[in-house]
C-alpha cells in the first residue's frame, strides 16, 4: 500500500468555476497516465467498503485509487481553518486508506476544504471518471446513495459498494 498524495486545497464555491483545476494525471512508469478509480468519502464504514471494492477493481485493472474527501467548513469559520483539525482529518483518511488496502496498490488522498460538498466533488472529478461510493442500501435512499445517483446523473460511471449487516461489502 502506497499513500502517495495528500492534497489540501480550499475551494470557494463563488470562484469554483474558473479558478480550480483537478490534480494532474498520475503517470505510470512509461509516462502514460494510469487508469484511476475514485473513491468518494461518505462515512467511515461506507468509505472502507468503497475502498475494498475499488481495491479489487484496481488490482485487476492495474489502476491507482484516489480517495476524495470534501470537508465542508461552516460559514462561521474561515475556509482555511475548519473546526476539525487538518492533521486529525488526514490521519483518519490515511488510516482508512490503509485498512482498505488490497495488495500493493498506489492510493492518493485528496482533501478539499469547501462550502458545498456536491459542487466540489463534481468539480474535482474528471469527466466520465470511474467512481466508487460506499454506504447502506436501504429502501429510502441514504446519503451515499444520493451522492451516487447525483454522480450518475452528471455522466460518471458509478459503482455502489453496499454495506451488509455484518459490515460485508457487495459491489
């Protein structure tokens, strides 16, 4: 497991359209971009399920995994100073990435401080990207299921890693 990338960026929704570009492609050994599988942070259990599903997929495709976490900073705080410490959040994301690791995969962590999670996630993903979202599958759409549906509606290829009662994952 290689956690190779930690990006912390602040994104102001009012300037989102023109001032932000997604991170550059991760290059493989021959300089060609590697296939990327994106995992969207939802909650700890859902993200762990998504990382495990993405790990299985990435191993078969020789892809890299990018864990995307958009941390909403309330308006009462400056965007660059969230109420939860950045070191705690990064440690939590790193622990999740390590727990969900499957073999010798390259995993990147991208943390974005923002006001609007949906706008941020839509802006940082590449068009048509392969995205894995994990969460509970219930008769009423969960937060994770709503994120997955929103991404599908915007043209992303989405895999939903559903949690089972015992914490098992079925993608």
